[in-house]
């Protein structure tokens, strides 16, 4: 039976030009609630630019973005974070001199202590809020298996651990939709397994994912549907089985049959 629910995240003719170069070419896609959608394509296909436009890092040249039916086109990343849309980056960006725990605790927006007068006028409330944030941050570090590194400087953990740290930071906002930019890139197999387990657990809890990934085994085993971009435009949408039997993908992206 076809899914008749409205999409949780949708783009309509989304386009991004850099001068005469069109990086994203009239992309229309619908991400269904509770799905793990894989976004693939060769280097230069426009995947990261598409993510940047979706998440307010770049303004689109044309087209619209909708979250739960609401037009969110061009909203800033912090506003989108409040609206429960969050993303990680291909290269993690922790505050290297701060501890792993402090990095996670920084994520919630509009903390009382951020204001000029907060520490003076609302000291008790600030301490209460900070303790709640600390407890939640520790829970998330345990979830991503980094609790033993809570006091370690973020700049001293491995690349794979940094990917898990980014996921914990994102989860502090309790997002409904999570965009992951190459989460498995540069991550050793044991940490990749942990990352996949956490993604699948979050998905069972109702989180929706859109994932850019070059690891075709990761995509074929864990994503449905799969969407492929080439030269900024969608060239394929379908299941992993359909992808493995698509002449376009076999020739242009996969090169050969990928075991499912």
C-alpha cells in the first residue's frame, strides 16, 4: 500500500547557482517521515551544496523548502535547529580546546547564561538549567559510547569519535529530521557499526534521516529510498534493489553490482 502521509521534508525545484555554474538544478524530492533516505552521486554532483541550501547555510537561487508543510526557505541554521531540523558536517567542527562534554552542552539555544545579565539576574535558574543540560549531555554521550571521554579535550579524540560527538551535539536539540553528511567517511569499522546502530535506534524512535554517503555498502544495507544526483539534478529514485539493477547507477556510480 502506498504511503499517503505528507512528506516531513520537501524541496520543490530547488536551485543553486554560483555565477554561471548551476550546482543544484531544480531538485524536487519528498522525504517521508520515519525514513532513512540515502543521497548518492559522484564528487561534484551537488550533494553538499544541496545540504547547505536545505539547512540555511546557503540561500537558494530558486525553489522552495518545506518542513512539515511549512515553508522554511532561507531560514538560518539556528532557526531551523529550533524547528527540529539539524545536520552534521562531512568534517566535524568541535571546539577543540573544550571538553567533549562541554561541546555537547553548548548545543541548546537561548541558554540563560548566554545573556549579558543572565548570570546576575537569574543565577539560580541558570544553575538549574545548566545542571539539566549537563545531565542530558551525559545521557547522550553514553548513548554514542563516548561517556568515558567526557572530560577529554575534543581536539584529542579520533575522527570517528568526532562523528559520534557531532551526532550527540545534534541530538541535544531533539530534532525530527537529521541530515548526515558522509557519517562513515574516515571512520574505522568498529565505530561505523556503532554509528549505524545508533542511527537505526534513533530511526526506531521516530527520527527521520537524509544521509549523504559514498560507502555503497552502507547505503544499500541501511537506506530506503535511495536518491542519486548527477550534475546537480536527480537521476534516480528508488529502493536499494532497484538501484542495484539500474544501468544508470551501475555505469555511472557503482561500477559493478553491490551485494545487498
